[in-house]
C-alpha cells in the first residue's frame, strides 16, 4: 500500500517498507539503514541474530524493482559502527551495489557514519554533510529545523503506540509529518525506536501488515 502526502507543493509516497518515494524526482529516501549493526554487536561478543543486512538489502531490491528510480538518498547512518566493516557485510553491500550499478546514490553523513567511517569507495556512494537541499526540502540526518526549507530527517527512529479500548497496545514504526520538520522511520530491521505523539501540527502514519495507515 502507498499512502500519499502533500508537502510544500510536492507529492510524496510513504511506503510500507519504511521509505519515502518522491515521484517527481524519481528519488528514494532511506533513513537509518544501520547496515552491519548485527555484525557490530557480534564483534563485541553480543549474541544477536544474523541476516539483518541481507534482509534489508532484499527490501531495497524489491523497492528498486517496483519503482522507477534515478537516485537514492540515505538520510544518515548507512553503517552502524566500526564493526560493520566485517567482510560478510561489505561483500553483501558490494554485490548489491553491482546489481544497481547505474543508480546515483548519496549519503548524508549521520552520527553513526562519523564513527563507522564512510562507505568503501567501491560502493560509489557520494557522501555529503547535511543539509542537502533538493527542491523545497532540506534532506538531513538530524531533525533540526531549517530556516527556509522543510526538513526530511531520520535519526530518532520514530514509533507510535496505538491503544485499544482495553489495555491492549501496539508499538509501530511510523512517519511523523510536521509543518517544518518530518521524520522517516528507521529502515533497518534491527533498530530501536523513540515514541512520538500526534497533535494539530504533526500527523502520524503507522506501518503494519505491509501497509501505511494514518492515525485518526
């Protein structure tokens, strides 16, 4: 399911795979992939599951197969940390890049990228500081307001708690759309989340069962 929103005169598609597609620019926006996070934890002796990088790359493959895409922008935190440079992680990323050799890719350097280091040169990902100005948007990692552009950012991994009439509740990743700053959910499969709320100035769109739902 695609849920569309209008921001600053532009139509954006909120995707159930926790990404934004900007059809006018044929641009896919991804926040907080944290590739190699499980490898980084295992390098520290933490028993965490394998296969998260492969799963994330398979989701990206599906998106790129389904959408006409001329460019992809990562809104920070491409690699999780120094331990993400494990040979298995880098080999998977290299093979994935080869499958999309003609696609322009840009990374806006986030806090984890500063610690992990830039992606290897063979991935051919242009790395830039924030903000990256595109049309009416300031593409950033940190969700700090910009003086002239609407900010699209990541970093906080927004989630929203749906509550039923009883005591049941469900915590779901979400898009948090504001008047000047909007947040993308973390794309990575092995990430935590920061609870956000909805009010008159901020709309919430939760992700569940491979669909995107506006919170009424």
